[in-house]
């Protein structure tokens, strides 16, 4: 399955693409203007060589412009994931997967997404992560194994949506 993915493309759900576009719009239209006002005010204060406000605003401007460029590059080459999965029961990008770790009874739910949208703390794992790679193309009932910091860990796939 992983070999079918297009290189240099960013895989996003429709929601993930919308969130990144909203962030880009906010940074371009609001944050940039706020920062320009801060810089204008700092410049009016006089000697820029000893102006901490100016130095901080210039540093923030560098980070802001870097993030804007990153978002523009990301959104330029996106592929929106088909989250329907057609009821195939096969794990693919956009699938919601319920797993049970070997030796435990608690179920964990993850959504397999592209790296730009990954947020493991909120149940979104990248298709490029060790668990994401192991899951792609697998079915309900399969067991996948990954190398984790504490050693090899195995998960049984309980359901795929």
C-alpha cells in the first residue's frame, strides 16, 4: 500500500487541509499585520541596536514568515484522502483503526493520516510512523508488530472504518 503513495505529496483529510488553510489565512492576514504594527512601534522608539522590542519582533517575523512558507509548500502539493474506505476492512490512509495491544484489554483508536496532520496525542498517527507503516494494507484480525523504545510491541486490529 505504501508504495502506491505519490512521493513529495502531502496527504491530508479534508478537515486537515481546511485547518492548515485557516492557519495560513490567519498568519497572512492577521498575525502579519499585528507584527508589522509591533515593528512600526518599536522603530519609533529610537535606537534599534538596543531595542529589545524590535529584536524580539524581528525574530518573531522570521519564524512567522518561515511558517507561512512551510504552509504554502504543504498546501501546494496536497492529496485529499478518501475517508470512505469503501468498507473494504483494509487499513489505508484516512482509516480509523481500533487496536488492542498484546497483553492488554484496553482498545485504542487511531486515525491514519499524512505526516502534516499527525497528532499522536489526539489519536492521529502518520502513515510514515512505525505503527502507521505496519498498519497500512492490513485487515481486521491481523497482528502487527513494531519496534518501540521498550522493545517489540504487537497490536491486534479489532476494526477498520
